[in-house]
């Protein structure tokens, strides 16, 4: 989603889309399905004496599509998107390393000023 200013807008709620928008979408799907059904019945009628097999397939589509269109239109609303979890894990902190001891310095070969006394 982009606003007019060009910045990105994030959806922070788990709200569904509006009921009017949902009904409008289901009506649109139903009208599209019924338009395809109408075209297939017209194709079946016009191709009956020309290509009988194609006409039979178009007639079957025209007979089955209303049932499918009604099932799709009455499918109901979409599921609400999952809400964010209230459990927030503790961030991992990097482990602190121990300060090198004087014994470790002498083992690594680093010289201290007291080692160079004559």
C-alpha cells in the first residue's frame, strides 16, 4: 500500500476487509462466472450442427458452471489474518569475553615492561 506521499503504509490491525467490499467482490465473481456460462451456452447452440463434440463440451460447461458459481459466491468471507503474537522472545546478547589475565599475556609471548629490566 502506498500513500500519495510515496511512503509505505503498514497494516497494523488484523481487521478483515469491509463487508460492502466483500459482497462487491463476490458479486463480481458471480457475474463473471455467469457471463462465461452464457457464452458457453451460446457457443453450444451455434456449434451444434458444425462441431458436435465441442458443442457438447460447451453445453456441459454451461450446465455445471451455475452450481460452481453459486458455491464460489456463497463461500463466505476470508479468514481474518493472524494477529501478531504477544510473546516477544528476549533478544540474544553477545557473550562478553573475559579480560585477559597477566598469566595469559606471558603465555602468549607479549612482553611487559617488568620483563625488560636489566
